[in-house]
C-alpha cells in the first residue's frame, strides 16, 4: 500500500490526464473509450460517412435501392478507394470530400455491401 501511494503521487498528473481524456463513448451501449467523453472513433467515422451520404444526396444504394443504413458503403465510382485510404487515412479522406462537395458528387456513390462487392468483382478492383 505504501509503494502504491508513492506511485500514485509521483504519477498523479499522468493518471489524472488519462482519466480526463479517456472516458466512455456517449453512444448508449458502446463500451469503447473516447476522447473527453465524446464519440469513440468508430461512431465518429460513421457520423462522417453519414454526413457525406447526406451531402451527395444518397442514403440508398444507387444500383438496387437498398436503404438499410447498416449495410450502406461509400464507393469510389472509378475505383482507387484502397489507395486513397492507405495514403490519406479514412478520416482525412472523409474530410477531403466534406470540404469539396463537387468532387465528392463526381467521385463517390453509395452502394450496399452486396452491390459494392459485385462491382469490385466485375471491374477487377482487387486490393492488390
């Protein structure tokens, strides 16, 4: 107990900082940690994706019309999404499209998971 108190006193700023900045996500039922009690990274990325879908005006699959938000994905019309995510990272890519609405409308479409994989197979858009 004595050594634990010494450890806590020596590392108090670090422990206090960790407690302040890493709290539970504000989404009910989420067990992930977030920064300062806001959205965790998973919910933050989903929120950005939904904002892009709203901006381009498509909250349903452009091929089949499927509209369950849980299975909708953003797809690059001419391919190259994997390279973009590797070079910029997903969040930076999302912010790029949020800042450039005209480019987003030309390069991004909303597809359901099935149609997205069918398109990748038809156009031979493998990750390699």
